[in-house]
């Protein structure tokens, strides 16, 4: 319906002429070539001769005459039904080109068709003679005609059959010869027996016309504009493609239709562009869609190119222009915002549809939304009752167990390629089934001038839902309009005659469920259901089916979610099909049957964070009990912090300023630990020293060297009595602050120790020997004769050296980052790995859990900051800096990172952008 609203806005702004003619009057895959001002002459030469003023439209499969008077119907004559086409002589007689059968090869060159054999067709000898006549009239003899929009009323087309002759007198008589020749050429194409031959000949005619024209540079907004590229393309609107020329300059994008309809030039200022998307059209990488708004459902232009390279080149030019103006968004960045509650379920589904090539301009890929409510009979809608809702873990076709059993039985007996459902959950027919009351002309276009049978119309919400549950071939989902604000698709405000049902009642407004007092109330309660707690907790299951890992492969089979192979991206290579008939039939099936969205996720989609489930409650599986979770159920989420606390903690982070600077090491600092009262700062360095600095006296108090190898990290044990340092000499050193000496040494690795952590009397050490080791015990007291008391509890093995580790707040999970860029998330209660995610192209410098343990953030030598969902292991957000980030702290929403150059950077994860640069250090920042 967004495309309807857009069309209305454009008409209100008088961007389009107010003519009744539209490209929807053409057949699917038909082109409109040219128009001529003309008179339709009735009773030519007789006493009752009458001239009806209008315009004659020449289309690839029909001739259309649009009278100026709206009381007169639009006339559409299919070329295939024409018996004779010719010039009408001034004496009232006509010389015609007789209908023939053309069955063999042809070759199109420029404006004419050259045939390989004169025996394959029949032309009257006086063809050129009558073309030279001075008459300005064209005569059509035909067997069928359509009358459309009489009195400008949208209604099924009226058909008149029988042999008839119509005469059209052009204002410019000199054009008659060219028009007749064009009509004869198109008539030949329409009369070919094979659909593939018809399509090929019309395509050749179209390409010839495009080749003879170019973009009119006089249409540039400014004489100083610099041309970047020009190519041929088609503008795509629902059910229609309109060929023309695309032109992009340094400031504007232009499209000039070959036929000048609906206006001479479509112009988009590049500065206004906010989003661009590459699209599949007919499962081929030929589409490009441009938006000048952030959240509008309908784009400003959708272009389909003839060559993928042209599409990619134009995308490059626009993307280059936008590079410093608009941040590119990914599905993962939206996932993080949705999880954190910054996007509603409705907004998130719109974003996913957009990223999955769903467009309001392409009805075969219209945005798809789920059925949510299961109860359309009760007087009141109880959103607190789980029984009110549809099972979102199953596709519509699997909701009825009895029907599913029948479908599975057929599926098992079916030869390859197998599919469970003979129809799709989204197709042009289903979209217009819902929108017929607001988009009747689109339905008439799709169904050859007819509405559907009255009993099969969208009559009732409850009936439609019941048919989706019980129907043998009905598995459709919903469209975004069911969760919007515009009720017009539910109300017959246009007073359309949609037919009479078997019971005698006329089809009018959609019958609503008992719990809806009005169409507005129905949409409001549907929106409330979509945003309800139950749906928020289960929406990820439906996303897995439509956009995720259950869309294809064995997971799709297990979820009973297998559709016809032609609906999937990569299901067929149209370019490899040589037979033109087969190719056209395949493309028609793809466009009319419906298409499965582009797959966005290949791992289970993370669930939304809801108040009912504040903490991460699952390890690896989807149904793990809370008691088995590595996270404490009582752990507080950062979402529970007050707004005042958040403001104090992070909202002023961009105002950080350098207060004091002290140089106490000769080499890079690798670790920092601050005492509980903040009076002392302990640091380690690659100069092999551990140093203690007093903030009160601003003096260096101690400098300790354990070996001649670099120290890699340090931490303070609870009580601030002991400092632990890790070293490249394979050891971990314990230093007693009170006694001022090395207290203990742990020799636990075969290579450098890169990072250490401590929690609840357990030490965690990471090493370049490809292990992380877990140690139990406490350091020996200084009076104790034993050097150490440590027992190794677990050894977490990796394939390559481990450069960083971090624990979650509860100490039940550990994240590690390796030299080769793999992040591993470990369940410490079982010493098993939950997920291994290769998400960096180089060494991982730092990794840490969010305060609520739901996410992990990692930074690497590749400059990327990646956010991973702990439950699913999915990479849900990624940002790139212009240099490596060595370390960071974060609160789940914002990040303060230290860069290679010494800058401190503040990042907005939810906005996917860099918020602030703070000058902090003269050299690289290694620790936090």
C-alpha cells in the first residue's frame, strides 16, 4: 500500500499528468512505446460520422486509445487479435496488411525486420503503395476489443467479440507511415506461435529503439554537471517495467523513460539519498533501489538493468558519493538495536525485509510479515494468554498437523527436486488479495481485466486465517499493512463492485473479528500483539524460517519449510537456459509464483532481550534450563540501571579530557591495575618492569623486575595485597605489596603468557602455547614454607596462540581471542566451547563480555569492532576503524577504545558510528 500512497502524493503534487491511461492497462511484460494525438472516427464517411478526440498509444502487444472525455471508455485492441492493419484511404476504402503466420527465425536490424525467406510470410504487392498514400488515418480490423474505465470507473474490463474495424486519424498525417510500419512489426511478433520467439522479437525491437536514442542532456539541472555514466535500464513499479536511459552526474541521478511516461525525466539529487540497495529481479542481480528517506517503506526509484555490470557501476558511483554522508547498515547492526529494545518488532522486520531484497515496487518480493494472532473468534483479545498466538516456530503450512502429514506423505514420494508446498507464502496474487480494495487496477492488471471470484476474495479475517490453516494450497503470510496505521485496505471506500457471494451478499468491507470494534481498533490490537512479550520472545524463531538458517538445506527440511526450488536465490541460472520458450516460462513462473527472501542469517537468530528474561539463560541449545546456564539468574542487566546512572557513567564519556601525563616506563605499557581506594596505580610494560605509582604524591614508589622478558598484563587480587603479573618468559608472578617482594611464581605454560584473569580464587591464564588454563588455589602466605599451592582445574585448548581472554561478571563464561582472528566463547562450568567465530582477519587484541553477559565485543589488528551474540554465536554488529584498536571498555551500548596511534575513540554501537575522538597518548594504547 506504500506504493499507492506514493502515487497519490505524486498526483497531488501534479508530478504526473491526470490522464486515465497507466502502464497497468498493459499486459504483464508488455512495453509502451509511443503515443500520437488522434481522433477515433466512428461511422467513417457516413451521415453519423463522429470524431472522438484522444491519444493513440502504441504498445508491444496492443493498441490503446484514450479519449479525452472521461465518459468514453479507453479502448484496448490486442495486436494478436488484429486481422488487418493498414492506412485508411481518403475515399473510405482501406488497404491492409493481411494477417499471416510467421513461424521461423528472424533478425532485427534498426527499424526493420529482415526475413530469411520470402516463403515464410505473405505481403500484399501494394504494401508500399498504400503506405505512400496521403491519408492521415489508420484502419484496424480485429476480432476482439476491451473497453476500460468508462466514466473513469474502475471495474472489470468489458469485452466485445466479432469482426470490427476502427479508424484512427492522426493529427500529424506524416506519421502514419511510420506508425503503420511499427504496428505491422509488432503484429508479426504477437502472432508468432512460440512465446519465446515473441519475447525475443519484442526485445529486439525495444533494444533497437533504445540504441537509436540517448539521454537528453538538456534535462540536466545545471550546465556545470559532470557526466559519470549513462546506460539503458528499466524503471520498476508494481507489475510494470518501463524502459529508458539512466544517467548519473556528480550531483544527480536521472532516468528518462523511452516513452516519456509518466513524466519526461525522473530526477533524484544525490545529496538527498539516504539508502541504496542492490536488488535481485527475477532472481537475477540486476536491480538497484534508491531511498531518499530513512524509514519510508517505498523507495524513490527502483531500476532494473540489462547488465549486472551497469548496475554495479551505478551503485559504485552513488556509494562513493554517499561514503562520507550516510552510514551503511547491515542486518547485524539492526539485530543489536532490536535486541536492546531500540527498534520495535515492526521496525526490525521492515529492515530485514529491506535487506533481503523485499521491495514494495516488486510484488513478487513484497515485504512479508507473520500471522501473529491465532484467535479470531473471541469477543476479547487476551494478549497475556499464549494460546492467543500462532506458533512462530513453524511455517504456516506446518501449523495444521493433519494437513502436514498429507504434505509430508506426498513429499516423501516426490522425485527430486522435492518440495513440500506447491504455493508460496508471498506472491503478487497474495499481496493484491489483501490490497484489492485500495489497488483494484493492479488486480485487474494481474488477472487480465477481472477481479477474482467473489467467494475467493479477501472477505473476512477469520475466514482467511482458517483457510491458511486448512486449505490444501494456501500457506500465505501477511503483509506490513496489517501492522500499520492505514485502514483503507480493509474498507471498500472506492465503492468497488467486487461481486456477489453465493449467499447473495455483496463483497464490501472486510469482516473483522469480534474483538475488533472498528478497522482502526483491529490494526491497533494487531500492532499491540506484534509488540507483545510473547511475540518478542519468539519472533526470532519465525526469522529463522523466513530470513535465517531454517530457510534452506537440512534445517529447512527438519522445520518443514521447503518450497519450490525456483523460489530460492540460486535455484536456477536463467542465463544458462538456451531455449527461449523455457526461459520465458521459467521467468514468468518466478515472477508470478513468488520468491523466497535473500538469506540473511546462517546461524540461529538471537532472541530479544525482554524484561521477563533479563539474563542470558541458555548455553548452546535453544531450550536449556535456567539452572544449567553459565550465567547467574540474579545477575543484573545494564538495562536495569536507572537513566541517571547511565548518564553519570557513559553519557559524558565524550567529554573526557587529559588531566595529567606521567612517563614511568621505557617501553609500551601492557597492563594497568588501580587499587580499590584509587590511591595507587600498578603498571606492567614491555620493558620487563612492574611499577607502583602513587596518585596522591604523584611519585613512582616502586619498580620491580622479575626477569629480562616483557610483562604482558597485571591485576590486583581482592584486598589489594597482591599484584599478579604475566610474562613472556612463560611464568606468572605474584608480588606482595605489603612485604615488597615476589611472593610466588607459577610456571604453567610452554610459551609466553599473554593475559591473566582472576575470579573467586581461580586464576585464568592465556598463552601463546595455544592454551588457556584454569588454576584453583590461593597464593602462599609469606610465612608459609611452600612456594605455591595451585592445582590446574581445566585446560582449554586452541589451534593457535591465544592473545587475550576475559571473564563474564559471574565468572561462568570465558571469551578468548587468537592470533588468527577467532573468538571462542567457553562455558567454564563444563570447560566446553560454546561457539568459535572466525570474525577477524588478524590478531585479536581485546575481547570482553557486556555487563549482562549477552554479548561479546572484540577488537583486532584488522581495525574491526565486532559484537557477537553469546546465545547463538552470531556476529550481530561490526564497525571498522581506520587503524587497529588495542583495548576497550564498554557498557553494552557504547565503547571507549584505545587505538594504535594513542587516540581514545568513543563508539555508538546502536547507531553504528564513531561518536568522538579524544587525543590521549603520543604512542599506541595497549591496555585498559
